[in-house]
């Protein structure tokens, strides 16, 4: 490995010989200059300088002036400011110019070494510590996944896996990534068994433990939180996975304090038409069709499938709350809607409850399937998270929430379901009336690989409508996706490694619900 090269600029450089000799004994290569001009020349002549130590009070070109010129040409080059002066304005100016660290004279050799470790070795040390810590927890997680977990324990394991996924991403520990991916796949295999074993009893409500699910989310988690004289915004980000919440949380936390981080289980199919209608109706899809036949459409029916969510919400409020509340339902599906939300946010704070359904992440996952450029930009979970964070930070939604944070409000962030990156094709044969979704199918006379699915031959037992007398639902397990035999290889290449929803996985079913309050 090449020596780390340090450029040290100080007009009293001769007095620093002990520190320089100390660094050279530690294996560092130190170039010394006595003024800012020479420092700039060295930076220009040597493109292999790893870090600059810069005296703040040099005559001629000052340290801050030299810093500014170095950063103009080499914005990523780490610079450590060394100063006799602890004046606040000097420190603020240096920090504002993006110094990596600063030291106060007289400089202790061990302080210098610590700074170098922090700057040069920080990523390596973080990577090694993350890998070491995950290796220690790997076996513990493995044992837990195999131990027959309950509802709460599956949520805890999923969160721990996501926490490690984000840590490993941040540390760029590629060797650990493959091991974690394998462990996540193993978790999804066991979680799919758990859901298949228990799902119908959850729907019936006769299990020992029944999760809060889409159709009772409002009743269990939202309505009890409403308070008089405290406006509540329920922000439902379509397709928001727990890992995506984790990367936008630090942004939101600048203005809102997280009070509780909770979860619910999405119903099957984990798709917008079913799960989101169930959330706002407070009913399973079969009951929506029964009580509000004009507001429900099955997969193969013509027309929009989520056109009456606002009506269903009003009906649920009427049924469940003792007195009417001021409420409003907004669906944001394009830029114009988003800008109107930003412009009118204060008007919505006159409501007791404002529900905002924001469709960007859902559109991103669909667009990624169709557009090659987005497949490159969001090629894996890490990139998908990064794209989500970048969108949120620059979105009219965040601008609207920043304005809303000027008032005392309650913000509840949730979703209707998540998505999983699919990799394993599973053959299905169906007639012309079979639905097109890749993670679930509804149809008559379906032929499929039984080991790959949860099959529901009597949809009513799963709270689902029956489009035809002989309709069967099948739901893909783990990372599988359904393909017809026709043009099998073409569609396998087309859909493999895309983000889909509708089936059974930790990512699709375990949904975050976070309650926040203005800081």
C-alpha cells in the first residue's frame, strides 16, 4: 500500500520538526512548505496529496485564503486547519469552507495521528467494525429466523436486517453484502411459511395473535391519535418500504420529533387496489364490494380501481367515530397536484384530519420496470433508497411539510404496502381472463408451481371478492414472479431484478407507521 502523503503549510515549519519526524516514523510521507503560495504550487504539482495541514495565521496569503483556493481546485481534498486562535468567527469561516478538522497549537503528535486516522482511515475502520459486528450477529439472527417467530418478533428481525443493510451500505462493505442478502432471502423463506400458515386465521380473527392489518389500520392506529385543536396530517406514501422510511427519516426529523415507530401487516394482495381501499374503507375487499358495489372494481373490470378512497374514508369516519370531524382527502399524482399541496398547506391545517396520498414511489417502481435509464439509477436496494431520499429532499411534498412545521401539528407517515426486487421466475398458465400482475394472479383453471405460492381457492375466506364462480387467487412467495410460457425468456430478462408488489415477503407485508409531532 502506498504511503499517505501529507502537505503541511506553516510559516514556523522548522519548529514542527518533532511532529514531522513522529509522522514519518509512523509511515507517513510529509511535504513541508512555509507559506500559502508554495502550498498552492505543491497542490497543483502533486495530484497524490492525501491531506493538507494548514496554518491559519501565515503572513501573505492567510490560511483561510489558501483554504479557499485549494477547495476551488480540489473540493474533495481533506484540509485540517491549525490555529493559535480559537475566535468563533474564524472557526465558523473555516468550518463553512468545509475543513475536515481543526487543531489548536501547540499541536500534540497524538492529536495529529487521531485526526489522520479519522480522515484517512475512517471509512476503512467503519467498514471493518461493521463487518466484524455483523459477523458476530449473523449466527444470532440465523438462529432467530429458524426458531418459529411470532408477529412482533418477525417485525424485530426485519428491522434488524434493514438496519444492517443500511450500515453495510454506508460502510461499503461489499463482502458482507452477499452474506446479508443470503440471510434476507432465508428470512423471506421462513416468513412466507409463517404467513401461509396463519393468514386465513388472521382474516377470520380466530388466531391467538392477530396483527393490525390494512382494513383495521385507521380504527386501531389513526383514529385513537386524533386530538381536538391539534391538526393531524396522515401522509400515505404509496409503496414505502421500511428501509425507504429509514433514509427519509433524518430529513423529516429536522422539523418533526418521532414519538412512536409502529407497524401493521398489509393484506393480500399487497397491491394498491386491495390494500389501500381496505385502509380507507376499514373493510376487507369482499365487504367493500358487498356494501359499496358501485365503488369497487375487480382486476379485469374497466376503469380506475382507487377512485373512491375519499368516499370510503368519509363512510368509515361516519361509522366509527361518535361525532363528525373536519377531514379532507387529497391524492397527489402529478406535479400540479404537488404544487397545489405546497401552496395550500395552511388551509388544510384547519381540518382535524387531512389525508394525503402521495403516489411518487409507486410511480417510480413502475417507471423503473419500463425505463432502462431508471433501471441503471435504481439497480438495487441501495440505489432505490438513494433515489427515494433524493426525490423526497427536493420534492414539493417536503416543501409543504416544512411550511406545515411552522404550526403545531401531528404528522403520521405510513404506506399501503411495500415492494420486493424479484429474481426467480415461476411458470403460470391461465386463460385470457387471468390478471397480469407479476406477484399475484386471479383466474379460472390456473396451472402453477404449488411450491411457489399461497393458493386461495375460496377467495371469501381471505376477505376477497370472487370475480367468477371458479376464481382462484395465487400469491407469489419470497422473490418469485409469475411468467407465462409464451416468450418466457424475453419476459424473464425484462422483469428480473425489478421491484414488484402483490405477494408475500417481509418487504411487501410489514409496513411502517410513524407518529411525529412538530419540534
